[in-house]
């Protein structure tokens, strides 16, 4: 069928705009002016508005659109996005090369690919039949956050692959780094300061925050960039066999690949490359904190495999931390979500590695005392990993006079409640869960998926509820009504009704998730489930002594002490009473003290990626069958359940003669006993 004139024009406009984007954002070789580009895009927008049938998912007009997301669903990686072990000096880099030679059984030189380690956020992009279908953050390597709409807003990421030089893959997962250029970072901060907003600390934070915006339009405003450097799954004819060829392949598909990536024949050349770029790093328009070194041969990479979450065939060579001297003007204390008192250094502003630093971490009381850091000192400050400023210590020869030692306050600087510092621990904590300094983060945590799962209450709404004092502690959520919610900024009636419905649904989550949501120190999801099943109600838990709590398997002295201390605080008890009065379920079915089920008394260890079950799903099945899941292999382990890319746990199980089964073997155990 012959195409209509407007269909031909839409196709031609998309081709020209895509080509302009590719030349500008990938090749750094713009061929048309901004005015001409805007005119083409405006014409395409108008044409698609008039003829919606010609709008395609990969149209340039669809990079930013749709309504803001209420949150981010999980993004499960087809293959794990591995982390990297670090080398901090020449000896550690040579030791890496020696390990590769030993594992590979190779005597001669091994070829490597060297890539600049760009300081941004690792993301994965899934393309099916040449079109971007989904994308997510790295997360824990197995599961991240699905942020497809935000990634589509980055113009350096192609919505459709180019097929000019290579055959398109049927499916491909492309991994790379979303980052912000220094020049764009400077413009962003200048704009924020002009609007009397706080500037961002560094480009990485601005990039990471941009990827996690709930509104893709906000992501687009960050002007983020992207470099591709790896693939996960790939279904393509004649896939590349070396890392160097893979980078060329990605470039041919239309991705921006770092132009400084370089293949070298030996580890000696790797060292020379690293030294060269440590000296030249400031000449770049983006931050780098090291070099990534990969075995060039992809077949050899697969043979070398991984250990834990680190590949044996790659390593990150980290540049030396940057440092400077400045004066410590004051020490302030902030209070975190779980009540941790964090001492922070207030510094005379000093320029370190492209960033002006006026605040730095001091970690804790022991760190301050051990390093003899005092207000008024000239101190050495480093940007560890080029991101987090840290005070190393004083320059003692420049100390003037008898400066007093610093001691953290013994009561919370925000609410005046008791501060607890258990013997042998480094951190001091406020014990009041209703402390104003903790409200935002406690509220956000309480509403999160693993806790009470109140959809619609994320960072922005949590902040608005706390800042307007609509919610002083989490029990106030259950006394909200439509009238109160509609007084908040950007809250429409439909959104408010959805939030109220989500709050009502959360009442039935049960005691285990409520305990986790309360943010009691050292009580994560697993410990919360143990306590809920053993005590049965929050009333029983609040009345329990440390000795009674210690009877629960897996609950140690520190956890028991933390729980007793939490319920000893009158504001916490009052909050619990209000939750119960509002109809929140504060009970749980009591479980038998002796485990029952086909795996009763058995200890299993999970390692690697299973074909159909996630780690949490496998763990739930084992626990439901009466078994225990341990994080480490020992002589007490009965079975190791091994999936793909199993690491050192599998090796240890083999050395101890422990039974090793796969997912099918686990299912057989669960079925047959």
C-alpha cells in the first residue's frame, strides 16, 4: 500500500531528527543548528498531533511524555550486573594480572582493554527487535529499579538501534554509565542558585538523582549523558568475540562509546595507560575516578568466571584520593532515619578535584578522638573515591593553642531524648522514633514496599506531610482525610483518594511488616518476622524482657537490647497505641517453637542465579518448609543450592563434601522431603 504524504513526511522527519541526535550526542559532530533542529521537532510534534496513527514508540517526540510515576517497579536483570574489585596501587594491579595468568593457564602476555571509569550511575537497556523496550538501574546486581521513561529522556540513548554497519540483534541488554558533564553540572547549579535552591554536591549525585526522578521531564532537565561499555544477554548473528570488538559493535548500533577506551597487549601497557589518565583527568568534561581493566578475550572472560559478585576477568584501578588542607570551623550533628548521630565538619570552603567542599564527614566519636580532630584545627580533607569528602586528621604542627577535645552530645540535639551508645559500638543513636529529625526518613521507610507498602507516599509526599506537620509520626497517617491531603502542594482529589485507599489497605499487613516499618535498630525484615512469629502481638513484644527475647532463634543480645530500649520510650509506646486504635493489625500467628515441615532442622545456602526463582522466593519456600537459610557455608550446612555464576560458596561446599543441588533438586526436596 502506498504511504500517504503525511506518513512519508513523518518518516523523513524522524530520520532527520534521529540523525541529528546521533551526530550531536554520540559523534559530537552537529550538522544542523539548534534552531533548525527545533523546527524539525516542532513540525513532527504537530504532524503527530494531527495524525496520531503515525506516532511510533521510538519517535523522538516520545522521549519525554506521560504522567509522573508513583514509584519504580523492580527491574530484574537477565544476567547479573557485576560489581568490580578494586586495585589501589601498582602491586595490586600486578597481583590481578598474576591471578588471571594462573587461572587461565597462560604463560605469555594477556591482552586487556582499558576504559575510563566514569563517575555516574550504571544502568541497563533492553532492546527487542531493535527498539528500546525497558531499562533499569543496577540495584543489587540482580534487581534494580525500572526507570525506562527516565532513560528515554537521555538523548544519547538511542530509542532504536542503527543498522547501517552491522546486522541488528534480535535481543540485546546494553550496560553503560549515565553521567553528567562538568559543564552541564555547572549550568545546573548556577540555575539552582539563581532560584535560591541548594546546589548539588557533585555531578554523580545530580545524575543519580536525575535517573530516579518520578517525572521524566525532570530527568530531561538534568541534560544527562550516556556511555555504553558492556552487554548482558545478546541474541545476534556473529556476536563480537573480544571486548574491543564489542565496543566497536555498540558504536555501530548507535551508542556513544568512550573514545579513550584502548586495547593494550600487556599489563605493562595497562600501567602506562592508568598513569597517563591519572595525570590528564582534569582535562575531561566529566569526572573519572579510575580505570576499568578487562581481559579482552570474551571467551576467556567466560572461562575465568566470577567470585561472589566480582568478575575474575576485570578490576577497577582507583586513582589516589584528592586532598587539600583547610580550617575546621565547627562540628555539627545531624540525626538520621534510625536515630544515628552523625558528626559533620564545617570547613572553610576549599576546592578539591573540581568541587568546592565546605562540609565533610567525621564518621563517629571514636574517629574524632582517635584522630585527635578539634575545632579550630587546620585539617587534611580528601574526596574518597572522588565523591565523599572526609576529614583525615589535623595538621598538628599548625595547631594554635590548647584546643578543647570534642564530645558528641548525650541527648539528641533535635528532640532532647536519651542517646544510646551500646558498649563496643561506634555509633550513638537517638532513642525516640517520633524525633522530628527522623520523621521524613522514618515515614518514607514505613511506607516502602518491604514495610507497609503504602503506594503513593514517596519522597516528595513524605516531605510535604512532615514539613506541614500534617504527620508528626507514622500513626498520624491513619488519621488523614481528604480535606487534610488536599491542603498539600500538587495534591489533586484523585491522587488524595488513592493515597487514602492505600493507607486503608496497609492496615492488614500484619505485625512482621509493621515491626520492620517502625525502623527499630537492628530489626530488619527477617528479625521482624522471627519476633512476630514468636511473640504473636505487639503487646507481648513491648512487655518482653531481654531474656525472653533471647529465646527466639537468631535474636542476640544487641537486638534484644535494642527492642527493649525502643519500647521503653514513652513516645514510642504512645505511637503504638495510636496505631492499634486506628485499626492497624498488630498481631501475627504464633509459630511452633520447633520447626515443622519437610526441611525441619536442615540448613541450606543459596548461591548463584536460579533459573526461575529469585533469591527471596527460594528463601521463602525453604523457611515455609521448616528449613533455615544461611549466608555462609560451614560444616553445619546440609545443602548448597547452586545456580548460574555460583562463586566461592560453591567451591567451599565442594571442599567440605556438602551436598550440592540445583533448583530442580530443591523443588524435589520440597516435594518429597
